[in-house]
C-alpha cells in the first residue's frame, strides 16, 4: 500500500470515528431486559403511562406519526404495547413492547427497534422500569 493510500485509509477511518461521535443517540436493537416487577401487566402499565406522556402527547418529532396501543388483557396472550403508524390501526406495529415471566422480562421487537428511535425507546424503557419517570435521561 502506498503512502497516499495509507493516508486515505487513515483519513477515512478518522472521519468515520468523528461522524459516529456526532450521532445524537445510539442505534437501537431488540431489547430483552429482566426487571424487578410483581407482574408483567403492572410493568407495562408503567411504561404505557410514561410512553403516552413522553412519546405520544409530547409532540416529539420522533413519535409524531405514531400512537401507542396497550394490549394488556392476558387472557388472549402475553401483555404488550404496540406502537403503530397513525391512521393504520389495522396495520402491523412498528414496535412491540412485550412483558412475560417471573421475574418479568421486557422485550422489544419490530422494524423501529433497529433505529435511533428504537435506541431511545429502549433507554426510556430501562429508565422507567427502574422507577424513574422523567421523559429524557
């Protein structure tokens, strides 16, 4: 490799590191978080209340086109919260937040999970599950 090529590779690597440092929030991914909670429904109720306040009713640009639908009736399956596109109530959710087990494990999945907004959702869920109720860390 010539000096010029080596310099270009080093410059590209430095640029990638600098750009990564400029990102506001980390990329997301599916979450599997074991929490201290008495039951799955109670854990999701806390997240539903905070999510409604901090995501849906806050006019936050990341959630402007979404609405939160709780499915907490455990007689038909695992309790979960669904984030759906507004106007697409019959469509597939962009994110599912599910709770199950004892101890309770919270899981997130869906296309939104692997985005920066998904990273923010995961951070919010971790914060709210630990008892804090603030909208941002």
